[in-house]
């Protein structure tokens, strides 16, 4: 079942992943080396993730598989729970993590394991 606990348990498996609540206790913000890769908002009914390109996010939105992620760059998409299969949701989160991690300095990446 896709919910806050499902996302939090999965995000916790990534090397160096940490959760914080910089926007208040109702938001779970997953980061690697201080950079956000997934956010569960106040409503707790979906997760925002970074995509590889603005066009990827736009395609997800146009096909009804995601919504515009509020307050985030256009390359981010908000995926409501239950809209896509668990496996695809996990892959979207993993892809977001990989994108953010790849943008970190090499020394920081190496320290993550």
C-alpha cells in the first residue's frame, strides 16, 4: 500500500539518505548530503521526485501519472499515491536519488559508499 510509511521505508534504504522536516512536522523531506530527492507533503497523499528533464515531468503530468510539484522546479513531479504501480514508484524515487547523488562532488559521493 502506497502511503507515507511505504515511501519513508523505501527512502531510508539509500546510502546517506536522511529525513528532515524543514517545512514543518507534516512534511517528510528526504535528502542525500543535504540535497532533496523526495518530499512527502502535508496532505501525505503523494511524493514529489526529481526527473531527468523538464520534458519527462511534463510527460508524466500530461499522461495523468503525476501532477505539477508545487514550489519546485519544472523537472520535479508529484506522484499521487495509487496512480502508478509500486515498482514504478520505487524506480521514480530511485532515479531521483541517483540524479541528486550524481550532482554531488565526487568526494561526497565516494563517502556515501
